[in-house]
C-alpha cells in the first residue's frame, strides 16, 4: 500500500512536470508568434514580397535645361532598354544567338547575361527604336523591355562645356553633374508576381511611376551664346591658337549671358573628343592676366587719391627693381618718353603702373586685389572652379609688388577678372556670378529663384565712374581703339601676357592675348572678356587680335539687345587715319604703330622684315581697316619666277585674292566665309601664274 502511494506521487510529479513544460512551451510559442506577428511582420512581409515579386526599374525622366527665354538646351527622350527574365527563358543558347546580330553584341556575352541567377537583368540599354522593333519581332520568351530616358542636346556643340553631358545613368560634367540631385528625379518600377518557378503571372503587372527631375532655367541667352561661339570659331580659323575663350555678363546683376571656350565638343557623342575639351577654361583654368589686371591697380590708386591724370612721368622703356630690369612694351623704341599718367594708362606703360604700385604699397595693393575677389573662388555653381594664385604677404618684396602692379606673377581665372571689372562697371560692387535663373518642378512650380547677391563694396561709385571714363579713353585714343563700336560708348582694356611654362619659365613667343570691356559706359549692360591663347598666326598683340574679336561680339550683342547707341549709327563723322610707313620694320614694330593708329595688322609671310604694304603709307583709311604687310621671305633669292606659298587660312576671300594676285598667282575659290583649306600648302615654293585652290567656310552659319 505504501509502495502504491509512492508510485502515484511519482507519476503525479512527472505529469505536473510534463504539464509545466507544455505550458512553458505554449507560452514560448505564443511569445514567438507575437514577436513574429508584431515585431518581424514588416520584415517578413518584405522578404515574402521579394520572393513573390520581381521588379524592373523604370528610370525617371531627367529635368530639362533651358536658356533664360525658355529655349531648350538639354532635354530627354524616351527610349527602350532590352531586359531579360532568366527564369522565363526556355532556350538561352538559341535566345543569345538570335539577339546577337540585332543588338550587335557577342553571342557569348548575351548568354552570360541571360543565364545569371537573377530575376531580371539588362541586356542592352537605351537602344534605338529600330533595334527595339527588331527584338520585338523575334518574340523571344523571357525577353522584355523597360523604358528609360536618353539625354540629347539639340544645339550640338553650342554651350557644351557649360552644360556638360550625361553618361549612362548620371551627369558626368558641367551643370549636368553639379545639379545631378535636382535633375535626375526619382526612379519608378514595374512590379509583377511570379510562381514558384519564377514565371510571371499574366495580367498582374503593377507600374510605380517615376518622379521627373527638376528643370533648370539658366541666365544664359542662346542668341548671345551663338554670337560668341561664332566669333570664337572664326578666331580659331584665323589665328590658329591653342584655344580661345570668352565670357559675357550683365555687370549690374552678375548674370552670365554666355560662356565658351574652343576647341569644344558635342555632348551627344562626348566620347569622340579629347577629355581636355570638356572643361570650361574661363572658370576652371588660371592664367597670368597681363595688362587687363592694371585696372585693379588703377582703381586702387584712384580710390586712395594716388593717381593724378596730369602728373608728369618719364618712361625710358624699362624699370630696374631689386637688380632686375623690367621692360616696357615700347623698350625697342626707347620707351614712351615724357608723358603724363593719363597717357601712361592709355598706352599701358608698365613703368608707370610700377610707380602706382609702389605708392600704394604691398599691404594696400593686395588688400584691394583680395577685395576684388582674386585669390578665392567666386562661388559660381559650376564644378571645378579654380581660386587662382596670388602672393601671400610674406612673399611680397619690391620685385613681386612691381610685377603684380601690371599683371605679371599672379594667376587668376577669367571669371574672376569679369566679376572684378563688373564692380567697376556697376558702381563699385563685387557680385556673385549667377548661372541659374530659376529651378522648377516638372509641373512648372518654381522651387528656387536666384537674386542679385552683393559680396562687398570694393570702391566708391565716384572711383568706379572715374576708372570707367579712363577705360573709355583707352578705346577712344589708346591701345583699345580696335574695340570701338560705332555710335556706342565703349570702355575697355587690352592685355598681352607671355605664357608661363613648366617650372614657372616664360615660353618664348607664346602669349595670351585678351581684352575686357563693357558698354554703354553711362549704363553698362554688357561686359565681355575674350582671350586668344597661343596664336600661331597673326600679330602677338591683344589690341590687334582680341580687341577686334571683342568689337565683333559687342556690336552684334548690343544690336540684339536693342540697346540704343549714344549717337545715331552713320551720323558720326567718318574718322580717317593715315597709314604709317611700315616697310623695313619688323612685325612687332609695325604692330605697335598700327595699334595706336586704330588699324589692324595682317602679316603675309613667315619671317623677316616688311618689304611691301597695302594700302600704301600715307593713305587715309577708316579706323579698324586691315593693313596687309608682305615679309621678305615670300620671294626666295635666286629665282624670280618662284614665290613662297603664304598661309591663307583664316583670310577672307577678298584678302586671299588680293594676296595671291600680288604674288602673281591665281585663286580657284570654293565656298564662302574664311579660308579653311588651301592647295598648295603654306611654305611650298610655287611658280608664278599657277592656280591655288582655296576652300572657304563660315563658322556656325
């Protein structure tokens, strides 16, 4: 009996223990179920969704880029991408073999793609419409399409360096990459459920639409951009330089109206061009400014009451600083001699500006240089802007002070120069440059609108007006005569800076020829900077090369903007000048004489002294007339029946015909505009009486 009782107690304990375990297990299961239901629900649902469904990305439409008037500069077109759904492909080898010739891909590469263990894979993206049609005709199981957008640039090379370009999925340069987050939008998707074998369930596709990118409205004016690029293209043909560049800005608002450099590229097929042509040099690269920088020294001296226009000055053609001799550009002629400071400014005399720099002193001069924005970025919304390089205070000795005062030894961007001279044009205010006028959503709602932004006041309005009037005198009577536009008040300054090579050594015979100026003087609306880098044809003077380029651009821009002239066009008295005697002079000597006369030098030949000129010395001609000069190497010694073939490239039909006629040759022209090809080539000996084939073309027309 006792044994039975003990046995029952043992059984009851075991049952209670088992019951407790079962209860604990049930509690654990309930807790686990609750954890799954309330804590892991979203995660597990997402995983289940991923297992049941397949997703193909639907790319968003990239925002458009327009000029200030709403003209399209960069847009997006819908194209199709070939997509493979590997689980649905019945015969991968046959599919690869069928697609290869249509997609112009190797059969093995397609086979590798469509046999991946993935729900969907791109086979070829952004195919042409004809290709997509041929793929559809094949009707291959597991091969489908998704829509994407492809960037296009309707104007080809126009504004290419500023716009940049788009690669397969994102911007790779210019504004396209700078505003990538705004332009790209948000991708959508095509979602469809599949069975356990990964096959799509018919009629169950779901489309999640993408969000379109924002549109940019630039401050750029397409017409002004065209005018600028047309003249830069002409300069490339005429002077055969390494590169040319220009910026146009409204100095009152800081808005860029045009920005370009050449050689450039076509963003529709950017890979066909050298990568160095992708950069917009006036923003990304720095140069020694040369004489255009003298305006900063002048403005500082006027503001500090250290410049007196009628004060006498003697220029011997050089200045000696700390044992170094610094030459004036008139050194070969013994200098300017006795002049006053206004005449020194008009003729861009280096020794006179050295004196102004010494009067200011290093600390004061460099305070103004930094106040004008040099040595720091302007803050423009464009990638790769350079800050330039100016001397630190500890580096400035007498020699550095002297060279800086006339624009040598410092490195600045053209954009910095444009904004600094804009401060002179607008009454003394340094502005932040503006490229984007507005940013809008795809539905037209404006989300951002830029405003004029003043960084600081650099000089007084009185000083700015005085310097502007001096700059006007430079164009009327000084080195900038060839920049004048009939009827308009133009202010400007020339620049001729010798190029600096590796190790800081100046490159013999290579210059950056520039001009900067604005109009009208009494209410500046347009400011232009233009530079020719490393011209291999023509004179090496900013006044002879860049000033006429400036004039051509400014004339058409003022007309396009309908800015009225100060005097009615054609009612001004025709200003005639006498052609100086140039025979027996070098190209540099002739250039200096024609420069001050307001005439343009057109050399014919390669080296030596001038032996002939057209028009003849003493003839009275209008301002800006081209003077052809013939060099002695055109007529080789020992054979009077042979002449050396000149370089005609860049000449007009009239000039080329006149040159060939003078040399006893006949011209067989084709086309119109500027000479772009010739046969025989320059430098070849040719007998008189022979015909010369010359092809002409009009840039951007």
